[in-house]
C-alpha cells in the first residue's frame, strides 16, 4: 500500500507502476549457471510469496475527481496479473477500506472492494 498526498505528478506515479512491473518480472541471474527443468529460475519475490501482492494506492489531495484521473494506465500484462487499485483518502475515511471505494487503474470508472477484485 502506498499513500500519495498529491506530491507527485501522474508521470511519476505511472513510473512507479512500471517499476512494480519490473519487480514482478525480475528473474535474478547467476553468472555461469543456467536454469534447469529441475530448478527453474524464479522471480526473486516468489521465494517469499506465492503471489505478487495487490497494489493499493491511497490518494489524498486529488480534488473532486479522486482516483479517476490520478493514474495514467500503462498498457502491459502486469495489470492483468496483479490487481492495482486506487482510492481517495476521503472515501476511505467516510466508508472504510472494505467498502467499494477502490478503482482499478485499468478501469477507473468502476468502483470495487479491494478484497473482491481478482
């Protein structure tokens, strides 16, 4: 979970999503060693987690549009593999984090509950 207090522009926030996508696909290389069928190379995060965690962005100071216009949606498969949701802090304080106040970055017109989004 990240909290943005409107200190970064949309380009910086899109760059964060790109960085998360790079982490999701990162496979460490060991010099002189190739992955085998018995021991395939794994993304480093898979050593601790069975799934990449969903990303929740809490937005403060985004004005009346809230999360709708806060994140430009990068077009890559990462968004199909990992749920990425954003919610305005005002909605979270009013309705609570389990309410359908979260907006998927690839479809910001939709509002969902974070725990029910795939």
